[in-house]
């Protein structure tokens, strides 16, 4: 029996303290919020089920997702950082989608991320025979969006703190296929001034 496509985990549990508002409800253009755009891109990638991990501002974000075909995962320990949110998403994939080949993990605050980039990650991992595929971020550092094979789920579920999967990606670079980004990594920690 062949494995199902990789699930997509959209990490949307942060408090956006530095932003000064609910960052994921900010306008991403074309009448979409940042969260709405992230979810649309994840669905358009055409992979497995899309799970959105919520924590901070969960009520408002859940309302914004009404009518969407995503699965919502609530992370009660979201204040402990991205690692716990990723662990919650991985646990949900393991529990509800036992045949998923792996998981593609994407932060919800990348306004220029494309569906093609997400779709390419599991394909690249498969072609390379490596258990991970990650995006080459600024200075060439490996980071999410990234794809992890199912065999790595126990390590991902053990994550804590605010580092996400960064340490797993960077511990053994030879186990990671690298995908150059076709989009700019824009910092959305702060609102753009009016007119910019």
C-alpha cells in the first residue's frame, strides 16, 4: 500500500507581540489576509491534508478560517514557542493521517510563499532519497518551509521552545535536500507604515 502525500502543517499559533496586532489578519493584498493567503497556498500545493495550528488569537483566527477545508489543531502550550506548535501539528498528522508519507511545515507569515515551492519540497526529498528537504534562507541557513519524512515524527514531537525544527535541519545537513527560494523572505514582525 502506497503512502498518502505529505500533509501540510501551517504554523499560525504565535502571539505576534512584536507586530502590535493580529499579524495573520493583516492585509496580504487581493482582499486576502495573511492567514487566508497562507491557507490558500497550502491547499493549492495539491499535497495531503492541510492542518493549521492555532494558539494565540485562536478565536479570531478560527473565525477567519470558517468555511475552509483545513483541519484546525489547537496548541494549548503555544506560549512555549514554535517547537510546541510544530509538535502539536505533527502529533495530529500522526493520529489522524497515519498513512501520510511525511509533513511539509510552513510558517503562516510568509506573504510571498508559492504553492509550487511547497509542492516541490516532498518531491525533492523523494528524488534525493533524503529524509528532509528545506528552504535555503538568508545566508544559506536551512529553514522552513521544509518537508520531513514520517520517520522523523518522534523527534519533531519532542520539540520544545522557540526554535522549531531548526536544530534538526542543521544537525546533519547531508540529510537535507536544499531548495532555493523563488520568493523573498519578507519580515512581517512590524506593521508597514501607512503608504509604504
